[in-house]
C-alpha cells in the first residue's frame, strides 16, 4: 500500500522513468520486429526471381540403353507431386572457333519447343514474338551486331568441339536469323551461370537435325535437360523452418522416379531459400550491430535518470526510516519501486518496438517514407521476439538503475557527503590517460573491419554462426564505445577553450565559473559529451551511410544503362539516324541527346608473350559517338577517363584519326630477364571490312577509359558496364567508311527537376515506333529501394535516425538537469554577489550551444569513420537484391546536407530549450532558500 501511494504521489518521475525505459531498447525491438514482419515479403521477392526452379539432366546411361525413352522420362517427372510445369530442351555446346585463335568464345546452342516461351519466356527478352519454325533461330543481341547479321539472313553457324585426341572438329548448321534475344534484366544474376555462353536459340528439331553429326550425350555432343517449375505453395508454410525439408523431399521424389537415367543438376529454388535464410541471419546481425550506439544511449539515459532520482530517493528513505520503518520495509520499497517501473517500462519498450516496426515498414528508400506501405500491426506481433525485447529491456534497465537505488538505501548522510567531496576532489585531480580507450578502439577496428567485410559481401549462413555474431557485436560495441570515449575527452577541453575566449565583460564571470566547473567535473562532463557524441554518431551514421549507399546504387544503374534514358533501336532496323537524335533533343525535358553506333573493326597491335613481342590481329567492338553531344548526354564521372576532363578529351575525336581506347599497345618489351617496365605507344591500326574490302586507318589513342594501359585494367564505358576491350571513334568517320547513317542507341540526359518517366512518355508520343525500346535506370533503382529486401536495411537506418532524435530530446533534458544540480551552489553564490540573472542564463545557453556543437562535430567524425568501414559492403545497402556489381564504380562518400542541417538544428533547439527552461527554474528560486539547502 505504501509502495502504491509513493508511486502515485511521484507520478511525473515514474512516468519519466517508464518513458526512459521504453525508448532505451525500443530501437532494438523495432529493428527485430520489423525484420521479422518483412521476412515473408522478402522470401516472396527472392523466390519470384527464380524462373527455373529445378533442372534435371539426362545422364550418359540413358544414351547407352534402349529400354526407355525421353517421353517416358518426361511423363515420370511431370507426374510427381508438386511439379506444376515441365519443359524438355536440347543443348549443344562447343566453341565459336578453335580455342587457340583470337576471339574464340564458348558457344551454347539451345533447342526449345514453342511452348517453352510461354513457360520460361521471362528468362529472355526477344526482339520478336514470332514462333520458331524449323531452320530458324534467334541470335544473342551483341553477337548479332559483332557478326554484322541481318534479319532473314541464313547464317552458317560453326560449332567447334574437340575429339579424344584434343583436335578441333567443326560442325556447321544453316539457320535463318529471325530475331535477337538478350537475358532479361530481372533474371540476369540468377541466369548468369545457366546462360553465360548461350548464343543461339532454335527449335529442338532444328538443333538435332542441323547438328546431327554430334554424338548424343557428353560435353561434346547433344544432350537433353528438363526444366521444372514447382508449386509455390511449398513456400507458404506456417513454419518457415519446414520449407527446406519440403523442397528436399520433392527433389528426392523426382530423382527416385528418374534415376539412373536422369538426375537433378540444379535446384535454384532451394538455393534461393537458402539465400533467404542467409539474408535473414545477416540482416538481423546488421540491425543489432548498427543499433549498438542507440542501445548504449538508452543505457546511459537509464543511468542519468537514476542519478537524478538518487538524492531524492535517499531523502525519502531517510524520511520513512525516521518515521519508524524497518530496514526490510525500506528494502522492499526500493526493490518494489525498481521492479514496478522496470516492468512498466519494459511493456513500454515492447509497445515502442511494435510502433517503430510499423513505422519502419513505410520506408520506401534512403530516408524516404510512404505511409501507404505501413505493415499491419499483427505482422509485428511475434511472441518470441516480444518476450526477448521485454526481457532485454527489463534486465538492462533494472541492472543499471538498481545499484544506485541500493547505494541510496545503505548510505548514511555523512557517507553521502564524504562521497561527494571525494568525487569532486578526484575528478578535479585525476588525469586518466586516454591510451586505453584508443587502444581498445584500434584493436577492435583491426579485428572488426575484416569481419564486417565478410558480412557485407557474403553474409552468413542461414543457421548463422552464433560465435561470429556475438564476436562481431562485441567488437563493434567496443569500437564504438572506445572511439566515443576517446573523442569525448576532447569535449570539456574544447569547451573550456571556447568559454575562456568569451570576452564580453558582462559575461566574463559566468563563463569563468563554467570553465572551472568543466575542470572540476572532467569525468562526468566527458561522459555527458560521450552521450552527445553517440547521439550524433548514430544519427549522422544512418544519414551518411544510407545516402552514400543510395547514391552509389543510382550511379551503378545509370552507368549500366549509360544515361538517364537510353533508347535502343532494335538490330536490323533502319529507322533511326542522327536526324532522329535531333528530334529527341527537341522534346521537352531533354537536356542533351547523343547517338551511338555499335559495330566491329579489326585491330592490329603488339602485345607481350613472355619476353617476346607478339602482333595481334583480331576484331574489337567499336562504339561510334557524336563527341560534341556524348559528354553531356551520357553518364560520366571524372575518373572514367585518364585525363579527368571528359569534355576536352571527347572534343579530340573531331579528328577522325583520334580514338579513345580501353588499353594501349606495347611499343617495347621487357629485357631478356623478363624484368623492366613495359613501354606503351599511342599508335594503333584500325580496319573496317566494307564490301569485302579491308579499309585501314592508323589511329592515335588520345585517352583511356580505364585505370591504366594494360588490357586487364578496369574499364569505364557508360552503357556497357561489362566492356573489357573496345575503342571509341567519331561517328562521322565510321559513317563515311561504312557508307551508313544508322545508329543503335540514343543516350538522353534529362533536365534537372524533370521526371525521366514523363520524358520517356513524351518521346513515345513524338517518336512512336515499335522498333524502339527504352532503358530508364531510375525505374530500376526506385524499384530496388521499394523492395522488401533492400527496404529492410533502409528501415533499420531510418529507425536509428528517428530514435536518435528521441534520445536527443530525452538526453538533453536529463543532461541539463544533471548539470543544473551541479551548478546550483555556484549559481546561488554568484547571484548573492550581484551577478545578473540574464548574464548567468546567457552563459548557460552559450555553454549548452558549445557543448552541442562540439558533440556534433565529434559525432560527425565517428559517424564518418563508421561509414568508411561499411561503405564498400553492398549487403548493408541493398540487401541481396542488387543486380549489378557493387565494386564496378568507386563509392563516393556523401554527407546529406539537408538531413545533417535538420539534425543539428533540432539538437540545438532541444538543448537550448531545455537549458533555458531549467536554468530559469533554478535562477528564479528564492536565493536565501537556495543558499540554505544547496549542498
């Protein structure tokens, strides 16, 4: 009864304690509940990208018998439970030419039935929907250009295989080209292995007839495979843990029905489920690691709140003991008060976590929110996680606050006075070396950065490594705490220096006292600075990391496309020329437009083979551009060209003999010992084949779109992200040489503030033609940001930023209250000596502003360091949904000015507002009462 009455009478303090408990672990609960709620959507997204769930390959044993047939195998597989669709394909593999010749590439010819495109057509983008008839084929788009083919042309397609003596054997098939194909972007990563060498699509009958000289089975013959689609209800189990065993059971049933004549070669759907498990474990670990600063701030808030209540609790204990209460009753009151507030606060933490999870579901990109995407509350109600969040909040809160309460219970007033005196003396005299903090931070950084690299690039297994996770979180915590403590030592020192330079006479006394106070209470002030540093580190890290990653994703997708908008003219179409580029440039919203022609040429140059020079004579891709337009239309970053001046370098292409290249030929080889630096030349021979005549031109390389001169260096060609060897020429010279006026692409940059999708619609209306297709990278990266997979990590970033503002509000109030308690005696004495209240109030506001700004600067340093440790890790920016190579371009460190300024403005407003309110309360108290009661 006494406990109830005391808690009721102290309702405001109890409410503050409950709120502090609630937000202390709210970010942790919000992150865990949000990731769990979004997991179903992530699983659906990951598995929807799998077009071929399972591949069954016919074994060599089948071709060595005559007791069963392919239709029987087909029937046995399709009859199995959970198999929803099945297609049989014929495959022939070899080389385009003997392997020891320049330009030789692996060649796969795929024979399909016409029903294949209805079942698995999403795996390919076809230029035409024409049904494949006998003797017809589709050719891979880039190969079509390189071979200079035309629609309706009959192509004698070589397929080179090797016999048992490793001698090349040529097989030819005559097929009519009716269209082109490319790998669909949505399945590019999943299909990269399956279709890496696929160059020809034809019918099964055509493949087996045209290349009938090949043996059946083996790597050098025609073989058969089955592609399956399974019933996706297998993925909608009530228990996610049962999905993998269910899929394995399906695999076993299919193999039992097909063996020994066929076996499961690939199970992409199962691999995708494994990938989901890895994503779930990795994102949970990332969320926990990135929430470390927020959790530390929550613990510090509970500790600050306990410090504020300690003196009052000590007086209350003294009152009830004086009135006859026994020690056991006082102990029950102290324990009961701590447990009740802990339980109420832990329920609050669960509620805060659920609310945070629901709000995190609105994340639609880096620090962007869409309220229409809010997840349902019931999705966030995972009983196991709720119990974990409740337990964590309760244990941490009680563990932090209970010791101070027990000390207040057993401490006599005389001991309290001696403790304060000792603490003040010790804080004024001790000079603890920061070597320990710096050492801990350095050792943690050395150990944690490689672990973060592994986590960000590969993730962890679906079962997760508990030891790895615990080690990473502990090291990351040690890194943050050690760095924050080391940086926070600069806070009181810098504030003393700044306050010491305040030269106004009417403010001289206040800053001097505050400066002395910073020297006396160095340890506690450094702790307060550490809290501010962590607040800004968490907020700035979330803002900088998410903005840096998002900008890099935009760069990657725009670089892969080539420009804000890329218009593709289907191969074989004569619709577009440079006049079409002028039409596009005049459309509203278009900033620049430039045409590009893809073709091939023969290059002769020298390279090194050991210590000898070797002449190479081979075909190279040629990209003919409009130099005066291309620099403003295509996507460029300064380091793409070795001169760092894109526009000036491209202007040199006005001379038809000047070219850009991905490499430079060798002029001089190494000495006989094989050592020495190679010497490169700018001269190279370029020849075009026109009307069976080879037209040669000696060209000068005026710039490199690569890191260095070697053929192995990283290249930078907008629109052809995977280009390795190429040259760039003036389109007018190529026109004159080949007697053509066509283009294959138009690169378009849009005006600032214009919507690329609206510009595309305007182009469609003005230039309606079915031979045109469009790449709009903004659609791709917007879709990525809105996906559940990548949205999960941006939800965690947004969660930490929002909670940073909450910690900032509560922390500034509590810090100001603690500082006010320490200054009450000094302020009372200054008032008694005649110092004006306005002067003291202004001094306190200045000190609060300096404290906030210094903490913000130090927090920005720590946030920048944390961002640098993770900014080359794609998984912590895009989940696992990124379809482009993260390291293709250099990640650019980006500090978002709007969010940074907003966070700083809000922090100053909270700090100055709380300081003004609390200082006025202190300065307006009765002076005589203050001098009598202040310790």
